[in-house]
C-alpha cells in the first residue's frame, strides 16, 4: 500500500522506478489508479539474492541509485520464525542489495520500535532490545539495528499507525488495523482493555508517502538519521470511543482498565473475536507514546495535517461510503 503510493509520487517528480513485488504485479496508488513504473520484477525479500540468479541480481543492483525497502509483514499473529525470515531477514537481504549496488537504503520501519514506553519518544533515542508488544515490533527493531550496523549510507522512516488520507479518509485496502476497527465499531468486540490516558497515533497515508518521497530525494542530508512520520497529535482513546459513538448505527466500545479486564468473562463469540483479532491491538489502547518528529519536519519540510475528531469522522465516513462499515440504513434493516 505504501510502496504503490510512493512509486506514484516519485514517478510524478521525474524519477525512474523499479517495483519489486512478491506475486501481485499490479502496482496501484492509494486512489487505485494504475502506476506505470519503469519495470516490475518479482522476487522474495526473505530469500538470498531475492530469489534471483546472480546475473539478474547484478543487472538490477547495477541499474539503481537508491533502494527504498518497505516490504514486510504487518500482521501481529505470526510466529517468531516468520518475523525473523521476512522482516529481519528481508532487511538483511535488502542491505546486501544496496551494498552490491553501492547505493544507500531508505528503510521503512515503524515508530513503535520504541516498544511499550510512554512519554516523549525522540528520533535519536536508542532502539531497545526488549519490551515490545508483539513480534512485529521486535522484528522491525532488529531490522533497524541491522541497517545501522551495515556500514552503508541509510535513512530510516518510521510511520506510526497508517490510516486513510487526511482530506478524504481514502484508503485503497483495509488491512489488519481496519479489521480490528470494524469489529469494535460494529459491536462484535464491545470491550477493550484501555487506559484512560492512552492515545492512538493515527497518521494519514498521504503524509507518510510524502515524507518517504522527500527523504528519498534528500538522502545525502538524511544519511544516518531516523525520522518519525507521525501525526504529532495522537487521538486519545476516549476520543476514539466518542468518534465511533457519534454514528448512531455503531456501538460505543466499553473501555476497561486493564487490571479489571478478563477476556474469559466475555460472551463466547466476542471472546473468540477478541482473541483472534481485536486483542492483538489491545496494547495500543494502553500506551501513550509522544513521538517527536522535529527531525522529520526539518528534513522534509512537512507537517502532518491536523488529526483529531474531525479526521476520525472522515475515516469512519469513508469506510461507510465504500461499504466496509455498515451505513445507518443497513443497520436499521
């Protein structure tokens, strides 16, 4: 999703772009328009040489001047070996691609490599060795460390929770975050363990894509830095609950202090859905990281568009308009 939008923006600014895909060769921007990249190649980032023979590896490493690495699994329910192979191992293979071609790497990570810490999170903070909420965060932290230790020029982009565009709420595909959101909004998961002072850093996709594009075009200055592509104004979980309740067809989630939450007491269906989907995101309802993005602002010249109650309303309205969430009439029927 991020890769297609970044490719579209780089092409619009006159760059040549090769897209590495796993299976799907249909490259699309977030508005679902086709992106006519210069070349599409299939490969597997988890495999040595991306699964290519040496001649293909040499051809492609010799033909480019920057690798933007944003391939990863973003699921939270996988085993450690899959995270190690795809996210951490994929980064190691991407580093070798960049090294072979004598080019820098722009590595797309996550702001949540900070782990479960609260309070100010600086772009210069050391990435911790432990204290992560899930295997995804841990694998992305390990990947960052490989990039930093590689000895090749690099920059690291760290998006937070990527959601729809700032002005319309538009998003091309509804991934795992939205799946949990749907269960909560439609009342199938009605209880969430949440701290009253927790916040969700929802960042618009257009801000993330614009930030990655700006970094890609300024790698010499960006070299060696990590850059938070975040909202700067996270949404309190209480505002999240209010935003859902503003639509009469939806259910206000019951936010329960974690110490008093026992999933075993939930109704059977809700218990299963909580365990399989919504519960994977429960830690994000219990944290309040305050991501500092001053380095990203200085490097890219970008400030995230306002996020808050109105933005949340746009996100939900878009989901209703395209049928991902039920509309008021469907709910009444």
